[in-house]
C-alpha cells in the first residue's frame, strides 16, 4: 500500500512538473518577443551613450561602434567638458528647480482637491468635478499666448516661478482626477472612525489619506516629474535667460549643428536623471497603476 501511494505521489509530481514545463514553454514566445522589444527600445539609448564617449572627429569619421574598435577610441573628456560648461550646469540646476516645484505643488494641491471631491460634501461638487474632467482635453498650446501676456503683466515671465505655475496649472486636472478616483476607494469606515475619535479633516488627510494613497501619489509624481523634466515647448515660450536643459541642448544644436561632443553627453545626462527617479520609485509606480483594479 505504501509503495502504491509512493508511486502515485511520484506520478503526480511528474505531471505537475510536466504542466509547469508546458506552461513555461507556451509563454516563451511572448517572453522572447518582450525581450526583443526591450532591446529595440534600448538601442537608441545605448547608441547615445556610446556616442557621448567619442570625440567629435572620431564620431564623424565612423560611428558609435568605434568604441569597440581596436584600439578603442573611448574617452570621458566630453563629460568633463560639459560639467565645466556653465550653460549646461546652470541649466541642469534650473531644470531640477522647475521639475521639483512643478511636481510637488500639483501633487500636493491635487491630493487636497482629490480628497475634497471624494469625501467632502459641498454645493456643486459633482459639477466642479465635471469641469475638472473637461479641462483634461484643453490643449496646452491654447494657453501659451494668454499666459504669456498675463506673465508680462505681472512681470514674472522668464522666471522659474512662472514655469512652475504653468506646469502646475496643466498638471492639476489629471492629478485631481487620478487621486480622487483612488481616494474614493478607501474604506469609508476608516474615515468615520477617525471622525468619531475627534480628528479634523486635515488630520484625517495627513494621517489616513496620504499614507494609504502613497502608491497613487508616487505614480502621479513620476508622471508629472517626467513631463516637466522633458518639457521643451513651455520653456521656449516663457524662458529666455531661465532655460532648462532641454532648451540648452536645443540652442546648442541650433547654433552648432555638429557640436556632438556637447549635445550627446548633455542629452544622456538629462536622460539618466529621470530614469533614476523612475527606477527608484518603480515599486510605488506599479502599485499606483494597479490600485483599484482588484476589489
């Protein structure tokens, strides 16, 4: 009897192993396709990085694959040159101020508004939320000239503050929409228990809503940071002396069409920073995207 049970258990294990192997084999074409697509997406980034390691003369003679030639023409002089370039370094600092301000302000205001739309009763709440949704479809280009005139009137044009305000204004509708839909999924019993204990609405927001809404807030912050960091159009319109890294690279390209020893490393540096931010908060980003998908 014991031998028969052992044989039967061994057969079950074999069937399970066979089933796992067949499932993995069935998924392998999808995995191979995803790997190929990922490599294709990485090719331009890798090419940019290798180009930044070549002098302008070597790049014009051949291409970025000369890094692997014998002898290799690999050099780090381009990176030392851009960090000695005052225009590039100052534009990087300006970009950091704009991106951080243009991320924190709409995320914080959007979280407050999202909580109000989700859990506070006030006249016209639903109609105001409809207006917020309608603002999502307003093209950014429509506001450039009116906002330029407004900034000139208040004499704040060509400042970091002006760029932060513009990014905040156009980031708020999406922030409110996303966070309101996330906050409304928080159990009502938690808020009622906090109110019974005498907590104010601000205390509930900071002690209950924000900790529970961290995944959605982190996902929103990543979206807003990437959009603000990579912006070129708004910075070109509202910035002359106040120029972020995208404008600095664009003007280098416009003035010196073949200035690849500055353009390539500066572009790669401007690419690495948002990628670092994304991978640092990737776990929260995935949680924020999946939040509310399963009840």
